[in-house]
C-alpha cells in the first residue's frame, strides 16, 4: 500500500464501521500506518479480527469489535468497548453500507411486455422490507454510530467525521433505486451534520467513490472468462478517464479530509472520486 502522503495521527483514535470490507479495510491499514489507534467495527467479527492481526503484525495498534450498526444496543456496546480500550474517538469513518437484491430491479427501463413477464422483478415487485433494509444500513447505519461516537467529540470541541457516500448520490444508477436514494440521503445528512456541528469543532465530510473493481463486485463487472460485462462497457463509456479506479486512489481523499492540518476549513463537502463519471452527461 502506497500512501500519497502520511499525516501524523499519533495519539488519535480512529473508528471505522464496516471496517472489514474491501475499501474500509484499506482505510484501516492506512490510518494505522499514520499512527492512529484503529477500532475495526464490523458485523463479521472474524474478518475484523483477521484484519487487526494483519495491522498488528506491521506494528500498528488496532482492535476488532463486532457490531450491528442497525441496532442501538449493539452500537452502544461497541462504543463502550472502544472507549474502555482505546479512549474517545477522534476520527470516525462511517463505512458500513451496501445494497440488497430485494431492492434491485431486473430491468433498466419499464417495458409493458418484458417487465411484467413471469419471473421478472420490476419496480412494482420491489420488496418494501428490502428497501427499508438498504435505507437502514446506509442512513441509519451512519446515524447511530455518529450519535454514539461523536458525543465525546462535541464535549471536547474537536473531531472529524467522514461518511461514505457514492456517485449514485449525484446520478442514480439503473436497477438500484434504494441504494441510489439512500446514498443521496447520506450526502444530504453529511451536509446537515456539518452545519449542525460547525461551531462545535467537528468537521463532517463525505467521499463519493465512483467505480472500483473489487472482489465484491467482480461478478457484476466481469464474465467468467475475464471479458467485461455489458455493464462494465457502459460504465467505462461514461467515465471520462476511461477506466476503473484503483482502491488506493481513495486514500488521498481519505487522508486529506481527516487531516486537520490539511483540511481545517473543509466541512460539508461530498468529494467525488470517480474519474469524472458524475460530471459527464454522456455526450
């Protein structure tokens, strides 16, 4: 992992929800390399523990904490453990989120014949419970950890919150209405929090990643023989830089927005890291 620059986070406690995921695990490694004591919070405790072992082997300090960001009691318990073992949170990265197949349509456009065919899931067949789950995971999953971990920030008048939005928040993608709407809500909530905490010494921003090819979305983007899927072709045609992002290309935005010496007057910003996708009209 190559850091674009290395701010000094020595003595800082960094809490990352969804911390065992592909991108957030990289964030955890980067923050530990910058001297932060990192709490990796994830529903998959075994994956969080494996990541923490890796961080410790490289000389970093980290703990793994199991949490369900949809349950206030679970978030409160995670907060209590982090406070007891590492101290109050200085840097909060709300990375927990995702989509669900129950809130995804099979078609990009409604067709009066094809969309109502047997076995096809159109907008009218979306499961409201699936929609609720996606909104809960992304928005409530940002709300609850912020309520828990930002209290000490507010009391001492210092801290940084970084939410993970998506370029879906700028331009909704086809087939995933719940995820697109939820990430738009995360962006709006980020700005609201930034204003609310603006006189309390807390900065609140978000990163909106574009398309990154990872193990999690490999089947969506690549065929079994390694050729690109039709969706990949569409993505690259509409990304002015003409390629997927590399995961490490998010680190500059992460470190900049968390580093008070570099971004002390930056709050309420949703920073797109998407190769120009959200800026391009397609023509």
